[in-house]
C-alpha cells in the first residue's frame, strides 16, 4: 500500500508543481510582458573569403543560401523562435509568422 500511496502523492505533487509553475508564469508575464525585445530576421547566409569581402563595392551582389520566397528565421537574443515569410506592409518589410519553433522542433501556425 505504501507504493500506491507514494504513486498517488507523486501524481498530485506534479499537478501542484504544474499549477505553481503556471501561476509563476502569469506573474512573470504580468511583470515583464511589456518589456521591449530586439528581434532579428535572418534571410540567409553566405561563406566568402576575406579577399571577396574586401573586393565588395556598392552594387556587389552576394548569393545567399536561401531560396527566393523561402522562409526566413526570426531570432530573439540569437535564439531561433519562429520562421515566416517576408511581406510588404505599405513601403516597409514585414514578417508573416508561419511556424513557431519550440525546443523539440517547430509548431506550424
């Protein structure tokens, strides 16, 4: 019977931990929810030599490893958090989020 009681206590203990974690998340979100974060959009990358970099002048075109119209990465603090499509918003560039990246992979929107 002790094993069954221990198992029940463990299950209810994890539920209590989940509700405490949820309450803590709510408090943190309330306190920090309006904090500004710098976000970065990474379109693609290229590997070039120092010589090629030094030879760059206005008008030089660098080929990136990303396809035209492909998804771009949204980073916060250098960490990938989402992927999306570049869109035009009047005369500015915007990002339409297509998928949110989680620790275990991505969740499509």
